[in-house]
C-alpha cells in the first residue's frame, strides 16, 4: 500500500469517522471500500507496468487517445487540481 494525504471538509471527515466506528474498522479501510465501490463503475486502461510498456510508449499512447491538456499545466497545477493558487 502507498501512503497518501487527502484534504476533506469537516463534515465528510466526521461522516467517515462515524462509519468507521460503527463498522469497527479504520477510517482508511472505509475510504478504500468507497474507492473500490466507485472504481467498479469505471473502466480504466490497463496499468503501464502491467502492459510492460515504457513510459515513453505510454505517453505516446495516451497523447494519441486523449485530448491534450492545457499548455500551462505545470505552472498552474494547483489551480487546475484545487481551483486556487497556493502561493
């Protein structure tokens, strides 16, 4: 497993904690369950590592199959991800 950090509004965090307590499990496990449930509704391309392709090959495949992102993405990543600047 990989460790990650998630920012949630207090109401969502409280709801997750109550659900974890009610089910006698951890908040992390509740979040993993919710992600698994949501993930079942989407069909994702096979992971790059599973396909045995290089990063370059994956980038070529992705750019061919999907629309290009904004040209200023690297400079404004926080704005695109979170809708605000963190400077």
